[in-house]
C-alpha cells in the first residue's frame, strides 16, 4: 500500500495498534487470536487490546474503507 503507515507497540501484557489517519477514509482495527478468532474490533484510528492469557497469540489487522489491509506479525501469549 503506497503511502500507508501502520505501527504497533507491545508493552507488558497489552498490544496497541494505530494507523496513519487520512480524513477521506475510514478504518477498522481488529485484534485476532488463535484459530482466527476475532478478539476485539474498533472503528477508530488507534486501539489497545489487553491480553487475557488464553489467546495463544494476538495479531493486529487494519482494514481501510478502500479495501486496503495491513497487519502485524502475531505476538505469542504465554498462558498465565
């Protein structure tokens, strides 16, 4: 995706995702876990997911209203 920026942070037991906002587009941020399970979804330009410990992994995916998509590599979650 030309001109598209996606960033994510991992701090302790949380994952944060944000995208480079364009005024003419809408964004959907999804956090995906083991088996493709949708853990959380936000219609915002930034979102945070707090790990519960049973996800297996957490991946952030950003869907743009023009059909473009960006995603982060999964973070493996150790069971608590």
